């Protein structure tokens, strides 16, 4: 995968309308996929979720984001607010490169959710901090992510399950975050 510019990525994302899902019976959520230039091309910000009893995503690698609140004008406002709350990064709407297709979980173990991913481009890595919801912050290059595609064994409901994933530097990125990345990578190629 060769590095791409934000303008090229924005143009590719704008060339097609993201698929939208009817969210009338699902909890609406959104995430921010934050990109910044790195030594070998674009890099993405990831978080390690804090360990919390009863949280189905406890300890997993993900993207800043969460549930839409009544005060949020739309799901973009949710992504901006959640990113500020979780990692202390204030995103300007002008840094929005575009949106990806809506996602819903494929497993009945998870609550009915609609996840809307938004892609942001920043001139440099922001200072991201930890919070009560975030136990770690890391950056991985898109080329590194793409090259690390594979499978891993994870625990789902206490049972070892083999899943498709990305494994940059041994970190297992699977589930919804894997699906979001898989949908972004063709635009960033």
C-alpha cells in the first residue's frame, strides 16, 4: 500500500455515498477513525478500551466513539464529542475526510447497534490522553495494518474463537474495528 494524501482520500470517499442502515430499532453510535502522517505514510489512532465488568468490548482495541446522546445534533456530533471525552482530542468538522458504510454487529451477543464510522485527517498526531474509558492509545500505519491481515484466537463469551483480524506489531484488531479498517483500506490504497 502506497501512502496517499488527505485530498486524494477525501476525493475517493466522496466518490460514493456510504451505505446507511435504518437505525429505528438500534442504538445509534459513531466512531472517529483519525489519520495523521507518519514516517511511512498515513497512520491511524487506536485505543485500548478499559477493562470493565459487563462491557462486551472490555480491553479490546477500538476507535474513539460511542453512543449518541440526546444533545448530539447528529452522529458526526457524537463522534466529535466522544473523541474529546475519551482521548481529549478536539476534532474540527473541517478535518472530516468522509464517512464509511454503517455497520451492525453480526453476533446476537451484542445489543442492536448502528455504528457510523467517520474518517478524519490531521496534519500531525494530536496529543491523546487516557481516560476512565481508555487504558491505552497507539498509532499504526495503514500499510502496516494492511500487511498484517490474518487470523487469531480470541475469547468470545469465554470460548476460544478464531477470527479474521489485523495484527500490527502483534496487537489483535478484530470485530467491528477490523470491519471498519477493511472498508477504509481500499480508499487509502
